[in-house]
């Protein structure tokens, strides 16, 4: 039983490791939804500010633009990751999604770029100068996503690399009501880079037009939780077996007494 538990855990860990690779696969250009080839739509607004609550905290929100975006998710952060010291399960910005659109999805150039995400930032690296020349820098953005809508919050958490999405809402500046001067501001152009270049996007609607790698994402999620279950099961079986062996060694041996007559 110990050997079986060990090999089951090892096989599950291997499958989980493989899924980490395949869940990062981006779709072929032939699979790109037509709307992703359009640029984001942005309009000035004169909306009053509003407040909303999340995880026991109140946030002041100031809309600065009406915004609509079609894009391919090429990377996202992980607010529950060990390397992210800035976010937690209580963070109002639920996820950063790095997306590309327009001419960047009309060819395979996005497949020749390496995308990664930090706590607040999207990074992209090129193998050579041709790839850099083919990539349009004004058609990629890193979006800090927040919303008061519980259903949309769930959708945000479930976004994955390779998803083709449609987002609607507002570009906003926001702050915790307890520290109103510590304002996080949104970029309102796509041509900036560096600190302050990210869009702070308050979502009213989120649609996944085509999910990326749905089978591998299911395998990844399932094997992730199975790692804990199988690991605990292996530990229990191992400790029980070792305890049984220890107890058996403590049992007195039946010694035979031999009598001889002369």
C-alpha cells in the first residue's frame, strides 16, 4: 500500500508539472476571434465617483473613461503566489491580465514573444530584432482588474493564459477610503511604458469568447488539489505502516526451552 500511494503521488506530481507547460500555450492565429483584431474603444466620461466594499474595506472610485477591450490573455499575475508580497486574498485588484490585440494577433508574432507577469507588471522579451520590429508596442496592455459584481469577481479569478476575452467598464482611479491620498491612477493611453502605464479597469462585464487550453487547465486544477490529498494519504499510510512494524518488533519472542536427558 505504501508503494502504491508513493507511485500515485509521483504520477500525479508529474502530470501536474506537465500541465504547467501546456496551460501556457497560446492559440494559433487561425483560432483568433475576429473582434480581437480591433483596437480598444475609449470615451471620456463625466461620471460621479462612487464607493464600493470588498473584504470589509471601502474603496473610493473615480471613473476617468468609458472603456471596452477585446484581447488575448498572454500572461497574468498570481495574487496567491509565494513570490507576490504585495497581494493577498483580500486584495481588491483581483488579477492583472496582460493582453494583446490588433496587428499583434494577425500573425504569429505573439507566439514568438516570451510573456511573464510580476506582482504589478507585464514583461515581454524578444528572441531577435525582427520579432521586436514585428510587435506593435501600442497593442499590449497590463490591466489591473477590480469590480463590485460578485459574479464578475469569480470570472476574473478564473481567467487563464490563452483566453480570448471581452471586457467592458471604466478606466478608474481608486483608493482605500481609509487612505484616500494613496490613489492608484489608471493610464489613459496605450503608448506609455514603465511605472504608471497600466490600465486600472473597473469591470461591469466580462465575457470569455474562447477559452484557452480548457482541458489542460482542468487537469492542472484537479492535480493541484490531488497533490495535497495524495500527499496526506501517503503520509498516513507510511506512518501507520512504520508504527505497525515498530509494534511488531516490541512483541516478546516465543523462546523454546530444550530439555536433555543423559
